[in-house]
C-alpha cells in the first residue's frame, strides 16, 4: 500500500527518497531535510505520518484504507495547513 501512496506523491520527493540509502532513520530524515525545500519536506513528513497512521489502523482496528483515500487525506491535511498559515 505504501508504494502506491508514494506513486501518487510528487516525483521530486520520491526521487530524493530513492537516492537516499542511509540505513539510520535519523540521518535519512536529516539528509532529506537538506535535499528538499520546506514545502516538499512538510509534504514528506505528513506522507510518512499518513502511511504510518493507515498501517496502525489496519493492524489494530481492522480498518483498511485505499492508497487513494490516504493520498486524499494527505492533500486535505496540507490544504488545512495552508488555511491556518493565511492571515
């Protein structure tokens, strides 16, 4: 499922993820923070969180989400953040 969600994500983010081979999660995330601009990094972090959230719901609650619904959740969350950021 996560592969499908990443396939629906922005190409530049997926490209940077695939170029980063660091096995240490902290270093992996810091390297992506340096490689991506602020907007792309926020999208990456929210996408990681949404994939984790969908996985947890499937494992512990038996609620399975489609990749498209998770992708829509990511877009909706990003739009909500933009609304908060506006004066």
